[in-house]
């Protein structure tokens, strides 16, 4: 399984999408809230499995951040299915 970390390029401005594309709740994305990738964010050290990212509609990929609750829920579901 290939895991992806959150990549935050320096040359672009983050999109102001503040809701999780999976659950619709606030995603607590620091770059989306501040308009800068310079700040600390929980997702910078988070692993996003391709199976989780595949749950997003194509137009939502690389467009808004999945919230930590959805990431944690995915990992919990995966550990119970083993």
C-alpha cells in the first residue's frame, strides 16, 4: 500500500475550502484558514492512504482537505477489517 502525505507547495496559495469533502464538517485546515502553507497543520505529518483518497469525487481531489476525524475513522475501519 502506498501512502501519501499532505504536500504543501510554497509557490501557490491554498484554496479556502474549509469543509471536509467526505463529511462536510470543518476540516481544521490551517492553510485554508490562513491563506498560507507556512503555518503548522495536523495534516503535514498525516498519512493519506490511496483507498481513502479514492473515496473523493475526481473534482474534489487536490481541492480540499479531508478532516482528521474522517482520516481517523478510515484507519479504525481498516484495523477492524484485518
